[in-house]
């Protein structure tokens, strides 16, 4: 077991080399504070909108999410879940009275996977990376569930794995491409197609069609 710096969150640490964890959430709400950074994958948008009983994906985006501009370009963006304006920057979807997430069954992967840190759980069967959050200190490492067992308990995330990976690959590719006035319209079309205009569906088929279009358009950048 190794405790190392988290490459994505300077000042925080992660635990590597653990095969399983006996973790039970105490519902303290700690991981829903200091937020405003939970990334929404395209398929999260129609799914969460449906879960909240909203009319459309855009209804969800307007009320619960905000745009994050990539490379500082207003035409290339993704969405994250908003934080409330309280001092603790509590996630807008945290219910203080019930001490619970309002979209628990439909929450984005960053929240579902906690305390595991991964975007490629299918490759990891013997060793996991665990976030070194204060609540982990009461958990037994080396006992309990493996990451893969944890994921299989909720097939939603496993079913969607391929399209999440396609989206990540496309975004990484778009980030490294040269941004110019010539291709601004394509970046804008791709961002819109991936995130906006969703009807209320289970998301998967519609997201696949949108990803096909976005991947095709990206070839011309
Ligand atoms: S910080 Fe840990 S114990 Fe608290 S709500 Fe999050 S997962 Fe549960
Ligand atoms: S979506 Fe739910 S679990 Fe995730 S940070 Fe917000 S309230 Fe917490």
C-alpha cells in the first residue's frame, strides 16, 4: 500500500495498491462540500433530468449545472454540477434535511465511484486506487469489496462504460488539436451536440448517436 499525491488535486493524497475496502458511508455530507466541480458526462444529463422529474436535459442544465470553458474558449465547453452559494460551496443536489444526495440512484460516476478513483475499472481486478479522504480512515483496507464487485452491484455504470470512454477520448483529442477561428464553429457544434437539447430518455441510444456525429465532425478540426 502506498500513499501518494493525487495528481489531479494538489495537496490531497490517494492510496494505491489496495485490492479491496470495507467502506460504509456515514452520510456526513463531507464529499458534497467544496464542490462545483462534478463533471457531467453526456448521458448523465438526460438520466438526472428524468430522475428529478424535469421536462428536458436543458431544464436540468439551466437550473443545476454550469458551463466550464475548455482552453478558455467560449465555443468549447462541458458542464459541471453547480455549488450552492453557502460558505461551504455545498453541491446544489445535496439535501441538508435528509442528509443525502437528491439524485443518489442517478448520480454521475465521480460520485458513484467514491472512494475509488478510476475511469477504467474493468482493467483493475487486483489493485485499486482509493481517495485518502478522512472517512476512509475508519474503513478496513484489504477487506470488503473489490472495485469490480462494487461496480457490478450497479449495472448502470458498467453498461455505459464504453460511451464514457469514447467521450473521454474525444475530449482529450479535441483539447490537443489546434484551436483557430476556422474551426470555432465545429467546436461549438460538438459541445452543443454532446450536452444540450436532450429529451427525457434513458440517454444511452441518444448519446451514442450524438457521439457518432461529434466524432465525425472532430475529424475536420
Ligand atoms: S465524506 Fe465519506 S462518510 Fe461522508 S458522505 Fe462522503 S462518503 Fe459518506
Ligand atoms: S451529485 Fe450528489 S453525491 Fe455528488 S456531490 Fe452532489 S450531492 Fe454529493
